């Protein structure tokens, strides 16, 4: 468990789970409006810990602002696959990991990859963990943040 500069606990893993649920709700609802709107809808019907909300909002904000670029970067890392052909859960896991790798400098890319694998183990299909690992690793290696 990480601590923020003011000492508050940050539970990013649980926040990523919530971000994945919001992404799933957003996609299932026809991708209407921003992800932040899907989060507000989720908060009205589900109990989300207040300490998780800042990180959930941060990840979803990155996806709302840079979603097209995140998708382009992911498409470049996919071999013989199209992003729109993936399951909604795998696509959401990849988008969250890619958003962190490409836009959140305070999250180590290797952590984003490991957390993506963990989400894929829990929510994806049998091949999802290996697939997510390969795609996020390829994305990281192609990114400006990769240092050999």
C-alpha cells in the first residue's frame, strides 16, 4: 500500500478495479458521454471508498482526454489483433495500463504492467494475463518512458 505525500493511504489496485468497472459500464452503455459521467452514475448506485475516488478520477480523466491516442498506441502494440475485436474487459484493462504508462509519470510502468496482469487474472479469460502482459510490455518498450 502506497502513501500519498500527506500520509493518506493510496489503494491503486482497488481503484483500478473500479476504473475497470466504470469502463465496462461505459462501453456497455454505448460509450455515451465521458467516462467521468459513467463514474458519477456508478457512484450514485454503488459504494466507492472516498480514498479511491481521486485515483479513479485521475485515470478516467486521462482516458477521457487522451483516449484516442491511448487507443492508437495500443493498436500499434497489438500484433495481428484489432482493439475493437478484444473483449470489453481486456480492452479496459489495456486502456487503464496504457493510460498509466503513457501519461502518469508517478506510476512505474512495470507496476502498471503487473497490475494489468493481475486484473486480467481476475477478470479476463484464460489467455488474458499473458496477452495483457505482452501488449503492455510492447507498448512500454515503444514508449518514451522505456530506458534500456
